[in-house]
C-alpha cells in the first residue's frame, strides 16, 4: 500500500495519476496548500523541503520530487509501461523531457506562486509576471516536441501525465487554447484514460 501526500490540483496529480495508471493500491493524505500545511512540522517530517508530492512506498520509505516519484513508480510497475523500453532512443527522450519539465518548468511555479520568497515586496509582481512568461515560453517548447497524440512517437508514457499537469498551471485558459493546441489535445487524451479520468476530475475538474 502506498500513501501519497499532497493537495488537489498540485503536483500530487502526477503521482496519483501514475499510481492509478499502474493499478497500485494507495491512500491519498490531504495536505492543504491553502492552510500552508506543507510548512507545518507534521509534513516537514515527511519532506523537509516543505513541498508536495511525497510518496510513502510499500517498504515505508519516503520518496519526494515528482520526477523521482514517477520514475520509481515506472520501476515498481513495469507492466504499466509508464516508460519506453530501457536503453532505447525513446527512453532517452523520455528522460530528456522529464528532466526539462522538472528542472526548467517546475521551479518557475514556486517563483510565480511565492515571489515573496525571492524578492522584496516591491518586486513581487514583476517577478511573478516573469516566472509566468518563462512557464509559457517553456510550455511552447513542449508543444513543439509533441509527436501526437502523445509526447513521444513511441506512445503514452509518464511524460504525458507530467505535461498534462503543467498545461494547467501559470497561464489563462484562453492563452492555452490559442497557443498549445497539441498540448491541449494531449491533456484531453490523458484526462480520458480510464484509470486517470477520476483522478483528473478530482484535481482539475472536467
Ligand atoms: N521539485 C519539487 C517541486 C514541488 C513543488 O513545488 N510543489 C508545490 C505544489 S505544486 C508545493 O509543494 N508548493 C508549496 C510551497 O512551495 O510551499 C517536485 O518536483 O516535487
């Protein structure tokens, strides 16, 4: 039994969607971002960086960092084919784009959501705007990489779960519709996968 810690609409979506796709048994422990529970001692004991998601795996070990969680679940549930075969071109591309989203997009979310952690009050709005611009710019790179219907020509992978999640953050729905048609179609396909559909609905609605 796995235990996933996180909030709805947060990075916990990616871990939960992967658990669901793999058919893994899990509990979802709500940690409220609104109440700042990720910064309370109870959660800091789980993840000292105060970030979600965090996953307690069946051995009791805690895994944090969304990309590490996705890779761990791909290893635990090979039959779910969350990644292309090892040592294939497609697998290398999966690592490339997973790292791109985790390293180049995700850190911008903290800057956009909590600019006060980085600059004095006078600079907060400008920083937030810049972080959102970087998110949009980097989503456009993902947009151009989508083979269709999924990110890799190989087919569905954990990258699609991750990209679909980022498609929901940091910009207005109108911008998304006008600029990310392939990513919107990909997110739609992810949201309709039988195992993921109820998870998507809980996190992002319909
Ligand atoms: N590098 C982390 C980033 C996680 C992250 O920033 N999560 C957000 C929610 S989507 C969070 O916990 N924010 C609360 C905070 O920064 O206080 C990962 O990939 O898991």
